[in-house]
C-alpha cells in the first residue's frame, strides 16, 4: 500500500514516462500512446498531440462519454475525441494509479495485444510514485440499476470493489459464462488483465464493411469465435477468457467515475453503453453514494493495493 510520511494512504502517479506503439483496432492506423506522470488531484486526462489548435485535452470521465459501437469514446467540449480507452483505463485502475496524462497522436488508443497486459507491464515496470493527497473512494450506499432489452447492470453496497459478470452467446465456443471476483489486492493483474477482446466471425465482415475492426488480426490482437472454432493464434489464455475480458472492460468503464468504487458491480450481458448509463444513474441519485477518505482498511480493498510486477500472467 502506498503511504505518505505520516502513514496515510495517498494518491499515486507513475514514476516515469511510458510509450506504447501499435495500431487502432477499428481505424487500423498506426498509433503511439504515451503515459506521463501527473500531479495530485489531476486525475486522468488524454491529450491529442496531432492537433495543434484549440482544446486538445479530453477528460477520462463518465460525463464525457459519447455512445459509440464496440468501444468507449470520450469527447471534450470542442469536439476532440479519443476512442477505445477502456483497456488502458482498466490498467491504470487495476494498478492503483490515480493521476496520469495520456498523450495520443491520433483518435484511437493502440489495441496492442487486445488486452490490458501490455499497459500493466509498462506501468509496473516503471513503478508508482506517491503524491501528497489522500485517496478518496466512492462508497455505494444503496443499489442502482440500469435495465435495457439487451442487458442490465447494477451497483450495490459492498465492502470493496467486487464484480460478477454473466454472458451468453450462441457460439458453442463461448456459450454461457459467469465469473465473480474480488478486485482487491492485485486480482485484476493476476486474473483479468491478459484477457483479450473478442467477437464472432459473423460480425467481422459487418464491422469492416462499416469501417470498424480494420486493425483487428485474429491471434495477434483479438479472438474470433465461429461456432465451435476459436481463432486466437495459440488457444485461449483462460477457458472463460470472454467473460474475463468483459470484466476488464467494465473496470475500465467504471474508472471513469473519477475515483475508485467501493461497491459490487453486477453485469448481465452488459457492455460499454450500459456501464456508462449506470454511472449516469448513480450520480443522478445523490443518496446512493458518498465520497470517503480512505484509511488503511478501505485502501486495502481497492484494485492495485499491493500489486507486484511478478504477478502479471506469464502468457501475456
């Protein structure tokens, strides 16, 4: 656990700058992402370095999300956007990093291997630096639910951040999967960070015809399921990798709340839009939550507490 000289849990940032090079999953274009240290209370912001005029800073915040298919996209007041942010946001949250400036030379975060593991490896290789500000968390006080014809999600009171997710696909290789996980003490790094994005073969042609998934390469940065077949370039990293990836996405989307959440998230066939709608519902219900300063007991229940570099799965 990260503490100041008085022994209190404190906010963190990364120790030094990290660069990541790859391609955008949907655009197929080369992309470079740089995570830089930031000061206390800064939060997480993206900066478009390919734009020279106007407001190039985009807040990684729930109320900056613009609904878009298949990824999480944020937009500032000037219309500058960044998309597919969920994997890097999950990595920051899962490693317990509260403040960062993320520079990007285009509109989409590089997909890398389709999971959060490369971002996690980079963050933990640099380490984190403590900052002179207390850690605050959002404590859920009563259940809040968003229910749609496609799926639903709920936040309810819990001692720490716990998550349960259920998916159900017609593809034989996916089927019905359910997983529950306590995200304290580095379990995101050990259990979820290496799980890759996936889709069904029937969706690939449709997405590409609509200008999406142009950078997707089965086995390199995505898993494609076709009935009983799995195109993954070496098999699945986990038997239930699809539901684990959905949980990874959910952590990234929940991190847009602006502070770690102390509560139980449950998702049933939920996606990015449903999780973001859940945050809108939460903040529209003032008596459903409160902001708390974390003591040792609370801080120990947050993602990233005590995580070590050696805990990154060897397969990633």
